[in-house]
C-alpha cells in the first residue's frame, strides 16, 4: 500500500505544500528480455533451408505448397548459394521453375542470375543460356550495363566465367548486338577473361545485320584484346565492303591481314580484284594480280574471269582476248561463265561474227552453254536486226533442252517490233501465253512502243489497258507514247483522256507529255486551246521549254496570227531563242510566197 505524507518547506520566504508519493511497487516488474542470440537466427534459417530441401525431395508437391506462402526470393537465393543438403542441380532447377509457375511468387533479376551462376558452375550451359535469354528479353535493349552489374553482384559461392559468354550470346540472340558489344567492353575494362567464342558469335551476327564498317571496328577491338585472327573473317568483310562500293575500306582490311601475321589467300586477292574491276579501276585490279604472282599465289579461273569481264565492259576486247589466251596457256579449266563474258563483250560492240565464233569454240571444247549464254547471243542478234539467226538459236536452245524464258521472249518481241514485224511479235506473245509466261513491264512497253511506231494506236491503248489490268504501272514515257500516237492521228480528245488517267494514277506529267498534246492541238489549228494548255502548264509548275514555244510559234504562223504569239510571248516575259526566230522567219517567208502567188 502506498503511504501519502505532507511536508512543509520554506523557499525564498514563501511557503508551499507538495505531495510526495512513495514509489515502492507492490509487485516486481519482469526484466526486458534480451534479443535472441545470432546463432538462434542462423538456426531458424538453417531449419527453413532443411524444410525446403525436404519438400523438394518429397514425392508430392503438398509440402512445397504449404511452404510457398512463407517463401521469399531471399530464401531461394540462399538455398541456391548454400545448398546445405547438396541437392542435385536438376532438382534445384525444377524447384526454381516450379516457383516461376506459381502466381503468388515472382522471381527477381537477382534470383534469376543466382540460378544462372549455379547452372554455369555445374556446366548446365543450355539451361543457363535459356535463363539469360529470358532476363535479356525482359530487360530489353540498352540494358547491358545494369544487367552486367547485377551479374557481378550475384556471383555468390559459384564462379564460372561462362556466364559472361552466355550473357553476350543472349544479347546477340535477342538482336541486341550493341549490348553484346557493351558486355565485351565491360569485361575488357574490368580485366576479366574475354570469351572469344562469344565474340566470334557476335561477329557472325554483325556480318548479317550491321554495316561492314561498324563490323570492322568491332573486329579490330577484339583482335586487340587477343582474339585469334583468321583470314576468313577478313575475306567476308572485304566482300561486303566491295559489294557496297567501299573499295578504300576493303583495301584497308586487306592490308590488315599481313599486319596480323597472316597471309592473304587467293580468295582474298580475288575479292579485292573483283571490287576494283566493278568500280572501273582495272589498273589496281591488275596490280593485285601481279602481287599475287610475286607471292607465288597462282591466279585461278575466277581471277581471270573478273579481269576479262572488266576489260569487256571497257570495250578493250583485244586485251580481253589476250588474257583469255594467257589463261588457256596456264591450262586452267575454262567454264561457260568466261565464254559468255567474252561473247557478251563482242555482242555489245556489234561484233556478232566474233561472238558466234567464240560460241562455236565453246562447243568444240565440250563446254555446254547455259540459258544466259543463249540469251546473250539472241540479244546481240536482235539488236542488229538478224532475227533469222536469232530464231535458229532459239531452235537450237530447244534441242539442247533449254526452254526460252521471259528474257528470251522479251528480246525477240523487241527485235521484231524494231524491225516493224508486229505480226511476229504478236505470235511470240501468244507463245508466252501458251507457256504460261507472264509479260513484264519491259515486254508490255516494247509492244506498246511497236504499235505506236506503226500507227496502230487502238492496239497500243488495248495493250496499255492489259498492262494496267495485270497490276503493272506504266511509266510516264509509256503513257506519253500512246498519247502521242492518238494526237498524231488527230484524236486529241483521247489524248487528254489519257492525260487525266495518267494524273489520276499518281503521275505528274512532264513538259514532254504537254508538248505532245500541244503539238496535237496546233496541228488541228486549235490555237485557243493550245494557249489555254500553256497557261495550265505554267499554273501546274511545269516549265515550258524551247520545243513548247516552237510548237506554238509554228501553230500561230500556220493557223493564226504571228502577232498574237509575239503578244503572248511578251506577256510571259520570255525571250525568243535562235530556233524560234528561225521558225518564225521560215513560216513568214512561206506566207509571203503564198501571198505573192495570189
């Protein structure tokens, strides 16, 4: 029981009373319990790890389901790192995957990467690769720095450098080549061993998807880090650079081969020679051939084929034949490509007799011509108008088991049209239909041109309609040919109808098309309409040329008053050209003579 006492005291001459409480408790307060020792916490965690391990090895999933609500990613990471009961790696992976399938549990990047380290340490590389691809696909592009940092943080008790190899591969497989390169650079910066196999994998991906100049930069980086050089990679890069016309860069790659302690192969030389020849630089191509021979590397048939082709394109047929003789002297196996190249060169220079002689030589050597060879000869014969010989060659093709293709038929149609033999062209077209070979833009345009040239405008327009129906888009020139055909026939109305269709099809007619229509109007004396067309042209931003004004000048001289044209000319602020003055003087002289005769 508490006892109350009243006391009195004096303080600064003032009296006051205060109440004193006795604090002696009637019970004993229990002491505050101390925190559990650290070894107890460890024992609890160890017990949990044991329960998880027992649940994993259990024959049913019920024990795991009971533990699931209390499991955290921290527990999973500890289990993987410690594995106190030495569970088999496959069992741990199955448990990890089972957790992934549970809607109430979500792995973190740390748990994924911890499992990846564990799998790499136990040489389960495909499974590790699969997990990393999942991580990379979720993290996305430009995530290399953060993922790389997480990989270092989660190394735990398991160490395997393969994880970096797998990470670079994962980024490459997901199409994030830039991230794969970033991983390589981070490894190099931190002094880790470089996974050269993964570098090679990245390089292969870059060959397919990156520009050769960028790929070349990466190759130099990995070479400087110790990547073993091989000529194959240099050759691939040179080929891609030459294909893009980057010959100077290709030469730099070629020069690097020797700097890296390797010797260029015949493929290396041929690749660069081909690049130089295609760019029109035969001089450097022949210099490389000389360098080959100096290094005791024998030029092969491809070397000669490329150089001969370059000479033929420049019209240097004597040099090409000389190189061909040199090739024969070296007893290299000749093929149809080399003969076809020489035949094409002779055809393009109009030497059909020499081309046919080369063809016969080809047959005597037992080299079978292919469809390209025949088409080359047929094209040459059609160009010079020798349709009889061209048809004989087509028959020979058929005898040798080669069927004429779209190119063959189109060349024959073109040859017939240029010779004015439209009936034969139509028969050839029927043969195409019979063989179920569809006409292309070139064949349609050739036929339209032939019909227009012969003044068969109705058939030309019908062919134009057929072309449109086949889903092809005639160009401005094709439309203009048909418009010109109708205008020359005096049917300007259809010409304007086609102009409207042309514009409706998305074409913007040029001054040439308007000149054709202007000429048609002037020929018919429709000078008022011609002047309106001129204004329409200018309003549409189509600038009239000398031909436009000469047509108008001639029309006004014949069907109107030259003074009207001079007035129009001055209103537009134009200056008469020399040709226009000549035309005006010529027409005035004619008018004067006619007046004098009267």
